[in-house]
C-alpha cells in the first residue's frame, strides 16, 4: 500500500485500503513499522473503520491505533455540529446544541427586571 501510494497507483491503493480495513485486527498484531504510512492513507482508513473496531484493537508499540484514533477524532470534529466549546466558568465541554439547555452553576448570577434569578447558561 505504501509503495502503491508512492508510485501513485490509485486503484491499487484503494484495493489495499479495503484489504487493510478488512484485516485490521491481524495487521495491528504484526510487529512491522506502521509509522511510515502517510497521513492521507491513515485518514482513509479511519473513515472506513468503525469506532468500536478501533477501540478493540491492541498493539504492543502503538504505531497505528493512536494515529487512527487521532484521525477519527479529526474527522468527527470537521462537522460543525460536533464542535466542542468550553465554559469559561466551570471548564466543562459542550456542543453548540447543548448550549441551549445546559446550565453553569459556577457562572455569574443574573436577575431579571422582576427580581427573579435567571439560569446561567454556558
């Protein structure tokens, strides 16, 4: 796969990617150096591998699994709905959708014109 990518034989790279994803459990057990797999190939593998499969992979020297997790996380965070925000008061992480209903109990308290205490949204 690495040689096919270097030689720009795209059809062979795609076949190798399919084989790699289908046999990921066995490939991860091998003691060969996976550090030379380029970032674009790692990205394509991460797109094709389900998160549960990634979570079940075991490697002795962690040459591949952590890179796949990193790319999988990057792919998830590319979608705007998955952006993570952090509350300035309590440092909790949340998404834009969660911001509408989450409350921060460490934030500044505000009172409306009727004297009622308002919820502190993150």
